C-alpha cells in the first residue's frame, strides 16, 4: 500500500464554504484541439466545490483509503520541521499544486527514498527539480490543459484591467470618490495596439484567440512555430525570439514554462528594449522575469503596468516589492484555480493515480518525466540543465 502526501493551500479564513454562488458548472468534455477532459473511473466530489484547499483534499480521501492507501494532507510545506519534510521521508507519492507548490528540490528528493511519483494538480511542474527526478527514477505528471483556458481568461482580464486603468478606478468608488480625471489619466483603448505572447502553446494560443476580436495586431514567438493556417486565421506575426518581438509590442504576455532557457529572461536589458509605456503580463512563472528589474521599470516609467499571478517564492513574503510597486495588477496565483478548473484538475489527479495503481500507462499528455527522461508533454515543453 502507498503513502500519498498531498500539499494544498489553506482553507478560507471562515472555513470551507457551506454555500456557493452558483449551483452548477457548465459541462465541458474536451479542450480546443480535441483532447478530452479528465476521465477517471469515478469521483467523490461535487464539481464546483472548493477542492484545492486542505479540507477539500482534491476529493481523494475516500478513493485512496478504501483501497488501503494512506493520505496525508497539509499546507505546512516550508521551514525547519515542516509537516511536508517530516512526512516526505517515507512517502511514495507527492501531490501539490502550482499555486501552493511543494518545492521538490534535489535535496528533498534525495531524502525521499520511497518516492516514485510526483503529481502536479494543475499545470507547470517547475517546482520539481526535473534533473533530480530523472536521476532518481521519479515519474512526474501533471494534469495538462486542465486550467489552460482559466489562465488565458485571467490574462485577458489583466490586460484590460491594466490598459483601461480599472483597478485604481474601482478603488475611487470604494473610497467614496468620483475623481474621473484621476481615473482616466492612465486609461487607454486596447484597440489598435500590438500584443505579443512569449510562447503560443495551449495558454498562449488561447490568449491570442481571445484577443483577436479586440482588433489588435497579434505577435508571437515560440520554439515550435504554429501552422500557417493558424497564423493566417489570426493574422499573426511570428518572431524568431523574444528579443526580436518585444520592441514591436504595446502589451507582452508571458505564457512559457520555466526552464533554463526562460529563467531570468526579462531582465533590465530586455525590458529596456520594450516600448516606453508597454505593459507586461506574467501568469507563467515569476522567475522568468527579474523581480527587481520589473520594480525599477515601473517606478522609472519604462513599463506602464505589470500584471500577473505568479510569485517567487509562493506564498510571497509580506515585504515582497511587487506588493507595493506602482501600477501593478497582482493576484495571489489564482488564475488556474477557479472552481471550474479545480473540478478538472482534481479529476485529472485521480485519473493519474488510477493509472499508476493499476499499472497502466499514464496519458502521454500528462507525462513530464518517465523512465529517467523527459517524456510526453515534458519532452515538448521543458529542457533540463543538461539540455
């Protein structure tokens, strides 16, 4: 029997909800491109309920314990003597989310002698040291595509929020004011702007499709060029590199995974080549940008706004400069954890576990590392330190 260690974010401050704003979720059985949504043999949760916090347990407890497995769920993941570190020593499987990542460093993997599987309930497995997973024979899987559209919607919301200066305008209402000139002095139309995405995979392409009706000029860069038919459909301009693309754009959105080729990409030098007054949106991973370079660019006026959802580390400390820098639209990594997305990534996590326990292949699109090498989606999207 296996021990499963599941690291989830804390419950709401008032406890698990007793009621919800809506009674149901739209039924979605496939994603753009045809991939089906998760297809576990069963589920033990109500779609639309809060599953990603500690008490939600991703709806896994009944499934696992009825089969004799042990499930340990905690939010305590950092610091000397954390529950995560104590329980990891003899864990067979670790599950965590990108929003509250259990950082599986090489050092932690070395202490986890029984560890065979690391599952990301969501998308993005950079919180796992993939080189160490490869070296130690640990399989890494994630629920690919489960919250890609959720994140794409958040990107579009953030773009509009920054360009139209929505957040300060809303604050004026909360403060009891009616200061129209203050609200509109940084408000522009998105129409006619040049918008570019760094990476045009599932999320990046979904962003492009959702922005096209705003009559913007669309740009993208990706190491895998899109089919010509898609470029023509959306009137896309392709650039060989991020450095080639960003000087042309009024808005740049980062939708790439974090790996050695993207870490620290947006530094002072690259941001300095962007149009003065451009907007930068990052719902990918915080370490793709230089934290302090972003702060300097906002304070100095090189960037008109920075919006995002990802921090490093997570949770971010109270004194993180992104909390107080001007003209930002930051959220605490919620873009991919809507209640709609939670139903899919909880179901996908169960599907992965069902396959693992049955000894049947895990879906290729869910695989990041298997058999001592990058595999499936991982082979397409990631690189390792060794290349």
